[in-house]
């Protein structure tokens, strides 16, 4: 029998309208009980992030109020939020890589000696004490750049605990963790719960929400659909509440029949700006009509490899060939003209022009081509207008039309715009990095189906993803990276599970060079 807990926090009638007229939150009532883990779920654009930004003082609501222990509070900025015991761990870590753990944790709250100098020994002692108190061990003197992703996340959690937070807002905390690291995090969260902390757990992974949460609140289109005890709902119930329909993640795909080599990576090595050997002698092929998945904990060379394969990084050891041509001296546009398309891991940096319209973002890879220009060299507006409207329809982009600014879209719809542009170029090679990261289950289902359809049509696809369910669901074979090397080559995806992949990703086990090398390069 569950013990009834009192509400520690209540957000009443929260309404937020942005300057462009978009109503992100519509009269939301949201409450959390003291000492519970409360799941907050919904599609991208459903209002989760806005609601949490209001609670953490990063947004000001147009209507509504916040009550903590029955008393109304005004939260105007994150420092005020922290003064009320509310801390947030963002999906993208707010850490300085070159500083130590202790130095990161005391930024803005530095202990001093002689009222002038930072007391480094006291800082280290503070970190040791709080990490031991909550069973979150960490070396205070280690540089953040040398930590694994899971330990960086631990630093973020400890940082807000050190500042006195009792209500923790965790935004997609398992997005880049292995199954083993996820389970370790869950143990830590349950320990914090046992110490009386209250946790809001924001996630798209419904299985994890079911496993770790006590209750769940579902948002759709800026409003609360419902709040339920976690034992009273199934994953299917939750997805139906989120999307308004059943979402089927069992994506059908015919057996792969790969043909000729489209991309060959041979003996590729790369040293990054910190002097770290990010890649060490990587070799593999990707063939027409197959999806090769790259699995690995972030920071093991995947980002560098993706940027090499797309022409962003041009100086490296070894060779990368697309359609038989070495791309090392090619610009990004020239690599594209070899028949390659890209979905990068950071859509706001590499894939989109934030100040441009949806239409302009749809055509920025092709506007210079003759078919989009008239004899005077001007853009064929009617052709571009018709083509982008058709892509918006085909890819189910929810928007106010092709002339709307790209920044008016939710993350999932931005990703659909990128997918529409990259898939519609009829590529011979698609390099897709985290194509569904941070987007809702409806958009995820749609994009995965599009990638499988592209592969069925004969495109060679190199898929980078931290989501092991995605890697296993749509890949035909998997290469696992650890320490800048390929440590496993999974030829029969059905023969492994996420835990086995996780062991390779963490370096717990590896295949022999014969097992890896014998089948990575096609004969």
C-alpha cells in the first residue's frame, strides 16, 4: 500500500504565450508530492520544457502562480529557484571541460580564505562530503573533460545538491547512457528519494518512466491530458495520451541485401584539439541497401567520425571514399555532390538556419542547382514553393506554412524538416547522427520508418545513435566503439540484446581483431 504524500509544490493555471503568438502552456495545473519521483512526458512542443523553465525561473508566465508548501512564491531567475530549493539538470551539461570537478561545482559559490583567495582545499572537502553523504562517489580533483558522460551527469546532480536543492528537475537524464549506466542512475535517484528529495523526471523513454516513477503527468499541445499513479497505466496508455493515437514502434523491414560499396573508411585516425587520439585505425564499409549502426558511449570517437565522413573535419589519417572518390580534400558541398546527405547530432548548429523560414531551410542544400534557377539566375519561386509545401505534407510537419520561421517549430518538427530535406535529395549515402534524439515518440516512429524506407530504396545508411533500441531496431549490422576503436562487429542484430551491447560500449568485453576485421571490410 503506497503511503500518501503531501504536495510540496503546486503550479496553478500556468499560461505562457511567446511573442510569436504560440501558446506553450495553457492553464496548466501541475503538482508534485514530497519524496516522489514524478514523470513528466509529452511530445516535443507539448509544453514540458516551458513549464520547467517557468519553475526554474528561466521563463515568466503570463498567468498563474507557484506555491511551495502552500505559500505563493515569485521565481524570477534560476538563483531565486535555487533559494527555494529547486535545481535543474539540463540535457546538455553546463560544465567547463578544462576545470576540475570541484572547480565546476563551486562556480558562483566559491569558498574563500582571507576573504580574497579561493580555498581549493575546502572546495575539495565540500565535494567529498556531499558525494559521500548521498552515495555519489566522484574524484573532486579530476578534470571534467576526462570523465565519462555518466560521471559528468553526476557532477551536475551534485552541483545542485551542494547548492541546497531539494526538488530536482532532470531533463532527459538517460538520453546518452548505456543500460548499465541507466540502472546505476536509477539506484542513485532512489537513494535521493529515500533521503527525502523530490524528483521530476522528464523523458521520452516510457519503459524507464514506468520503472522509476511513482506518478506521471502527460502534456499534449500545451495542456495537461492527465495525471496518474504509474501502476494504473501501461506504456501504450501513456503513448496514446501523448500522441492521441497508438504508436507502433515495431518497424517492419525486409531482410537487407546489400550490394556494392558506397562508402569505405580505411585506417582512419584522428587527434582532437585536446591531444586525445579520438580515432585509432578505424576501417569499415557501408554498402548500398544496408543500415550500419554505430553504437558507443559519447566521447569514444563517434562525433569525430561523423564529421570526417561528412567533410566537416578534413585533416585526418587514413582515407574515406564515397562512390570510390577520396573526400579528404572536398568541401561539405562537394561531399554532398558525391551523393551524400547528412543529419547531424546538433540540428541548431549544423542542420538549420535559425533566422530563416521553413522553406529556406528545406532548400539550402540545392538552391544553387540549375533546376531551381531561371535563365536570369533567379530562384524559381513557384517551384520552390510547391516543392516545400509537398515535403511539409509528405513529412507531416506541423507548422503555419512554409514561410513560417523555423524557430516556431517544436524540436520534433524541426527534425522532420531536416529529414525531409536530406531524404528528398535521393542520396546514395545517408550519414544520420542521433536522428531522433530528444524528440517525441510520434516523430521518432515517423523518422525511423523514413530511414528504413530509404534503405529499402537502395541508400547506404551510416547511423550514429545513443538510443540502443533505435540502433537495434533499424540497423542491419552494428559496430561498437570504445576508446576510439571498433571493439565489436554485430552481424546478426537479433542475436544480442541491449545489455550485451552495453558491455561492449563500457569496455567490459570486446571481440578479437579476427572477429571484427574479418567482416568489417567487404571483399
